[in-house]
C-alpha cells in the first residue's frame, strides 16, 4: 500500500514538473516574440528632392534647391549631390543625381532635372498612344521614328536644345524602348523622355 502511494506521489511530482516546464517555456517564447516584434526594421533612407526645375533664361543662371533625407533609425542624414544648391546651371538640361547612406550602410539614390532656357519641352499626352503601339511591336522602329520626326517638324512636339546630328545609328537600342515604356506608364517625366529623343536626333535616327 505504501509502495503504491509512493509511486503515485512520484508520478504526481513528475506531472507538476512537466506542467511548470511547459509554462516557463511558453513564457520565454512569448517574451522573445514580443522582443522581436519590438525590433525596428532598418530601411534605406528616404530622399526628398524637388520636382523638375524650369528656369526661363537666355544665359546660365544660379539655381537654389533643397534636398533632404530621413532615415527611420538615424533620423536626418546628409545627402551628397553632383551639383550643389546655388550652382550655375548652363543652358539646356542638367540631371542632378543625389545619394545618401545611413550608419548601417543602406544607400538611396534619386535625381531630378534642371532645364534652363527660353523654351521648354512640350509633348502632348496623346503621343503616348503611338509610343505604346511601338513598345508593343505593333509598329516598327522606322515608322515610330518617322512619326516623331513629323511631329517635331510640325512643332506638335517641342524638344529644345537639340544639337546637330554628330553620329549615326541604324536602329533604336532596347534601353530607349524600356525607358519609353516607363514614360507611357507615367514613371518618368516628359523631360526624361525628351532626353531619349535628343539621343535619337543626335544619331540621325529621328530627322526633321
């Protein structure tokens, strides 16, 4: 009888130890989950740049602009651009490229375009329709180039600061079509698209 009671006490003791161990394990896991959920995800900094800048002038001018960057861990971080505020910008288009980095090495890049001149890019939105047909290979490179040439000649599309052709190319490279798709999808500006038109004109692919 005493033997049975002793075995019962041992089993009860083991049961209580098991229950206590499970409880402690559950508490530890819960604490770890809370600590993990409290951790901040270290993301790359966000750069805040101005919209594309237009300045009407017949001469190079100084242009003032502001660029800032915020990191979710470090707070405000410094930004380096290849052109500084109040720099003198020449006539035509200048792409200002900026970069920032936080304390853990996360980098971010952004850019904007400064246009100085007496005229600005004018590209009607309906030009995106033939551009989309070209992207989808419904019309070939030659037909698209002729279409744009006609529109520029008739001044329906205005692309200032075009130089005389100094090179020649037989076909439109794939990167032009890739960027054109970004323009059709409203991911890049008219100014950025006009840079591609400059490239095509300077290589005698677009003629007018």
